[in-house]
C-alpha cells in the first residue's frame, strides 16, 4: 500500500499540470476558432464511438442483455430526450428504464 502513494502523487501532478496548461491556454483560444472546433469534433467523435461500442459490444452485466433490447432502449431514450426539449436526465432515465423493463420481460414475451 505504501508503494502506491508516489504513484498517486505523480498522477495527481500530471492531471493538475494539464489542467493548469488548459487554463493558461484557454484565454488565447477563441471559441469560434478552427482549433476549438476541431477539439470539439474529436470529443464528440470519442463519445459517439464509446456509446456505439457500449451498445454493440458491451462487457459485464450489460452483455447479458440482447442487442435488440439495447437498440430499442437507445431509441426510446433518444425519443424521450428530444420530446422533453433535450432534457438529458429524462432521456437517460427513460432509456435505462426501458432496458430494465425489456430485460425483465425477456422470458415473458418469448424472447430468447
């Protein structure tokens, strides 16, 4: 356990060094600049890729659910998100509830 403290300190310093660099550079980068637009696009692409991977190739407990259930829950979550004027809490809650309900009804509705 004592060996982990230096690692924790180094990781903390690295994290705060990058945050500090971000704070220093944030005043020099315009929100409408090409660099900022590129960074935003890369961030959105990474999130979209991770969400797609979670839906198509899940691990752990989520892997026990059917792909069709995950896709239906995702569609329900997106529909509720847009129907609620882009309320993220409602969209995520509806998607999670839909997936839980579909998994509970799995044996009842004759899904494999």
